[in-house]
C-alpha cells in the first residue's frame, strides 16, 4: 500500500441555480457511489471500510463538492473517476449540474509527518473549525458534546486504519491527551443534520486547543488535526458529516 | 445541623446610576465579607468551606444581588445579616448603593427531595442555563469544555458536603451518569471572568439534558440540578462564577 491521502474540490453550477449547502452533502454521496466501480464499492462493503469523506458547500457564490480519500487504492478508485467529470444529474433535486476544473491535493504519509513536525519547546495552538455538523458514537449512543478523548482517540483510530498501523496504545494516548491538551477557547452548539430524512444529533462550531508535551507528541497531535481535514471527525464522514478545517499557530 | 438552603435576592439602586452586571460579582464578595461576623468568617476559613454562592446582575432595569447559603449555620450567619440592609459603599466603584426590599427563598432538604420527585417512567428533560461564567478544575487544570461527569459528580460532592452525606459512591454515580444522561441540545462558548484583575478561563451558555434510568436516579439528578441553583456549578461560586437557572420538562 502506498501511503497517500488525496482531496479533490470541484466547483459546479446548478442548472436550476440551486445553492448546495452542507446539508445537501448526503445527496452527493449518491452521485459519488454512481462514479465508483461496482468492484470497489463491493470491496468497501465487504471490508466495512469507508476510506473517504465528502461534502458540498456554497461559498463565495459557488457550489463546491469536495471528496477526500485515504490510501492509494481509495485515491485511485474514488478520486481518479472524479477528475474529468463534466456534468451529472442530481435525482433528489431534479437538477443538472455542470462541473468546472477540479483542484487536486495529494499528500504522502511522509509529507504529512514532515509538514507537521513541531520544533518549538513551547506549547502550540491548533484550531479545529467544524464546517459540517459532527457527531461521535460512544457505547452505542450519539455524543454531541465532544470530549478531548473522543476527538483525538477517534482521529488516531481513523489514522491508524488508513495507514495500516496496528500497534498504537490508545490508553497511553488517552493519558497524554488528558495531560497535554486543553481547550483554550471554543464555541459549540448542537446542530441538526439529516440523512435520508433521518435526523442525526450533531454539533458544529470551533475549538482552539493548546497542546504541550514533548515535540513528538505535539507533532503527532498536529498531524492528526491536519489528517482530520481529509478524514473528517466522528461518524458518517462519507455522508458529509464532521468535515473540518484546521490551522496551527506557533506560540 | 438543620438541613436547609436559603437564597436572598436584593434589588438595589446605584447612586452613580451604574449597571452591576455579572462581571461585577467579585466586587460584591467584598461587601458580603464585611457583613459576616469575623467569627463565622474565621470558621469558614479554618474549615476551608465556602457554604455560599453569590452574584450580581442587571435585569429589567434593576441591579439585583443574589446570595445563597447551604446549611442552617450558613443561612443564619450569611443570609440573616443581609435581610435588613439599607445601603452600602462599594469601594471598588466609589459608589453608594441603596437596597430595596429583599426576597427570601428557604428550602428544607425534605422539600428539595419532594419537589424533585419524578414519577414518570419516561425520560425527563432538564436544562441548565449558565448565567455567570463557569469553570471546573480537574487534576489542577481549568476545564472549560464541561463533561457530564464533571458537572454531575462535582454537584454531588457539593450536595454531600452541604448536607453532611459521607457514604456516596461516586464511581457508581459516574457509571450511571454515563449510562443515563445525555446532552440533547446545547450552546456553549468560552467566556472571560476576572477576579481581582486575574482572568479565569471559563464558559457560559446552556445545556439541555435527557435523563433516563429508574425514578430514583431521575429524581436524584433533578434534585442536583435544583440544588445547583443555590450552590452554583464548578469553582469560585463565592466570587460569582457558575451561577445557574435550571428548569425541568417532563416528557
């Protein structure tokens, strides 16, 4: 497996002049599944894997569809088929959409590590902006008031799944998270997100983290936040939930 | 010890026409300490107890100072001296204030239990409105993104301290909380609160809880929420932090 993550952003116009905001993301999931080969769709189903996330937004007068994939197979089977899309019919909205030129971002595992290497001995600040409603599951229940443990342990698990890492000690990570990460500033509120008419309890907003500890821990957490921009946080990322932007501030 | 909690709310006018909002609460702490006998102040200091909370707010064109006390001794030594206050000089603001008639609420331990007895087999909803910035401390650090565990275990400890209950099993309570309380709806954000020029990291907003489990657990949690209206939540309630209103909705 070549360790790689990809993101494609495709602006599009709606024939009906519709604005596709984040709540339309689950509609775009249908289109994505049409474009993926049935072999690969079957494989994902069999392996119970969702090595991608996607969402749509209306920003600066434009509809933009963004799809991210983790791992070479997912990049080849999910991102490549979207590269030269010209148009599509969105059944749910009875709308034709016309795609413009796509922007593609490719990042290797090594680049992800290198880009997030933190040298400073001081603490760092990193913000996570939650741009589509997010939710976690814990003991079978939806959780909409996130904890540091839920955010970073679930990100670590996503990362490890994506890159085939099997020897992570999540209990030690939980302790380090408790000890070295604090929330310096935030604004969060419950939100609603519907998937095929079913409301999923969720939340949105932003959280600013203060991360201390040794340089390797700070680098690791910073990398998880960067990775989250591809994987999403929490559940149902393939349907548009939990998409985030993250920025680092050295202090 | 007679098991009782009291709350006094005293409207007042400012000679300088100042509005005393919640951020002025720590200023009122000084006035309160002037009114308490030095013997009782000494006793609180020696026992490291703060059996009261207080805050000030400007609401509907009126300044209102509210002080709550838990336990008969605290009610007698803190609330009674405030009952017939006529005026006071607020040094920090170089302001004279004139008190109007006080409103007093008294609740016995038995009334607190009886008022919060939940009969329904269904879940109940209870909201906590955080009206002055709140914060928790955990392992020596400020925590401004609250967890259910922090909220309810710290309330249980306050309640047990207030009423001399010594045999509570907090680990079982933590498990029950995890199992039976969820957040159905909220809006929270970091806030700032200064105590004598020192900024205390804090948060404000509201949280709506959905509480299930047997009737005794629902009654207990409902009572803790009611008690919180007197004790406050989290730290520095004597200086004005963590004051809440709570309402129940049977579902």
